[in-house]
C-alpha cells in the first residue's frame, strides 16, 4: 500500500509549476519519492545505530539524504 496520497503528490507537482498532472505522472512520482524515502530512512537508521542510539534524529536524516542525494 502506498504511503503518500496522490493528492499530496499533485500539490507538489503544482507547486513546481504544473498546470495539469496525469494520473500516471502522479503515480510515477509517488513511486520514486517512496523509494528514495525508504533509502534515506534506512541509512538514517544505520547512522543512528552507528552512533549508539536506537532513535533516529533529524540530523541522521539530513546526513543520510546528503550522502545519498549529494
């Protein structure tokens, strides 16, 4: 089951300048965003564990995103 709602995806695309967004485009972006989010979250968990913590902090997520996304 998808975690992000298509309406949220459409709002993001409209903020980026799209006037109209097809259902296929919304679904494609949702799949990509969820995949990237899982990768960032997984790395953030690893960073927290490496730091001796069970809980993930905002800095872990930011560092993970920087490492994965540049």
